[in-house]
C-alpha cells in the first residue's frame, strides 16, 4: 500500500510574468518564439510528447550568432561553472580551469536527444570556443543545468532570457467556468451567482453591494467549488469537466511533489510532468479507458502539469491529489471493496405502491498490508497523522483495475498486529469519497 501525503494547492490565480521573449518547441516540433509574459508549453521535438509548462530562471547566452556560430571568445567569470550546449555532429573545444576540453556533438539533428550538453568550469576570461565541423544552436550559460535555447544574432551580441516568475499556488488551466467573477462595484439581486476564490456563491438578498463572498455575513451562500476547482476541493462527488477533448492544468505546489493521483476520471490518456524549475523535467503517460491513475517515482519538483485526452469526448476529473509518496508495505490480496448504498425504499401505506429514492453511495475498502519491522513505528505514526485527511491510497498501479485499487479515501480504522519477529500486519478500513 502506498499513500500520497497531500500538499494543499492554493487557489491563487495571479498573473504569470517574464520580462523577455523565450523559446520552446511547439506541437509541430518547431522551435517557437513566445512573447513577453506568455507562458510556454513544450513538446519533445522527436517524440511529439507534451512535456509541460516550462519554468526557468534567468539565463544569458554568451555566444554570438548562435544559430550559425564560428570560433569565438566569450567573457566569463573565472572558476564559475558554465553549461555548454549545441546541436550538430561537429565539436567544440573550450579552455577550462583544468585545461583544454573537446566536446563532440551528436547525430547532426536539432532534436534534444542529440543535443550535446557539458558542464565546464571556466579558466581565465575570456573563454575560447574553437568550433570544428557542423555546430549550431550553440549556447554558453552560467550555471550547472541546461535551459531552453536562447538565440543570438550579431557580432558581440548576447541575449538574456528573463526568469519565468510565478508565485506559490500559481495555477493555469484550460478548464473553464462561465460563472461571472465577483465585482465589488456590482449590485447583485437575490439568487445571482458569482465566483470568488475558486468557489461559487449565491446572493441571499437583493441590493447586495460591497459584501465580499466568503465573509461571515449572511449575504452569500457557498454553493460549491467552481468547475475549475472541483478537482481540488477535497470534497466527495462532482467532477471538473473540460471544454474540449484535450485539456491540461498546471500549478506550482507549495512544496516538492513526487507523486500524483487522479480519481473518478474519464480519460483515454493522462500525462503528468514534474519539473524542479532548473532543467529537470520528468514525464509519465498512461493510456486506456481510465477511471483512476497514479503516477509515482518522480524526482521531486514543485512544478506540475497534467494533460488529459478523451477524444472524441471531453475529459473529466473528480479529484487530483499531489504530494509525496509514502510506502507503508506490501498489499495482501484479496482486497475487499464493499458498496454501501444510501438509497431507500418507500411504500405508500394507502396503496402499497413501492418506490425507490435514489441517494448517494459509498465504498468501504478493507485491506491487509504486510509491514516490515523497521517501518512499523513510522507507518503507525504516519497513519495517525493522516486521520481526517482525505488522500490517495494506492494498492496497485495496474490501471486495468482503476478505481478499485486507487482510492480517494479517509481512514475509518486500522489495527496493527505483530505477526512475526520480522513483520507486522496492518488491517486498515477506508471510506471512499468518490
């Protein structure tokens, strides 16, 4: 059994900013310029796989005429680390702190899988770059990780790409909600509905002016999360529904994430991308008639992008849980799931007519988990801490079982039994929330 210890994703929809143009590959595998303040999606130009939103620090390409470079010297800061990258089958020789170093290119294409990247430590300034053979898209930047390409044109010209500036909780999505945003200067009639801080509110009075939704007064009634936020509201039932067959949402979490689960979904393909914002980007994709999926094993990063495809229908997401993975132990099978139906039967006392009132239902999950002795105390402490905390419980990564093995649930009870000197048995009862 694996558990995602969730991070809270703040509903902060502030403005993305970048003070310069920037470049990534588009869905047609073409290197594309993005305007100032435009957020950048990136597609792998060899595979065509969407790799998420690109978030990077500021960097300067110190090379002149980077598309068609020649041998040249670049002003550097001695002893600092620099990243040299280029495409092509040629080579670049550089003078470093430890002497001359020759870097051979790849297969002569402009695809990232053949982009040759080396970290070098500068010797004296300037740094001489001696080119031989086919070399293009040459970039020399201070740092220890390569970033997206920064073209330069002209003798003695260097170009700086400004940082992609996002705040904690920054959130972007193609999911929409047509409900009008609350406006403090508007007068609302009774029953008017607005959205504010990712939730929808209905006015309880006429002539409702200057009363902010969410306050403790009685002028507004909270009627639930917006369509955008339904997948993050930690409430059972309901789905966020996309407006087209392909949809994505991207956010910066308040702390690093290495696991993501989506439950109560309708999709044929889900791709999750996690980035640390400094060049490390990892992507995983699952396909099929998906009802629940879990993605684990990422290098921790705060930037998360989730892309869904449900052609020809639109994707739907009941709940998204992102956080850090905790492995409790090995699930024993069978895994028991019991459906509890709250519908009721009613019989008319005069005519004897029987009808059914359809109400909601829930699932109860009874699982047995083997826990190694060395993890016994840690597992107990972690589960105690997760009481009254809805999160994802993963009993198998097999998407064919879907929502029967990946549950958005809360702990109802658990019992620990020391079965043998080397392991204990955890019996856990969970209440599903979808």
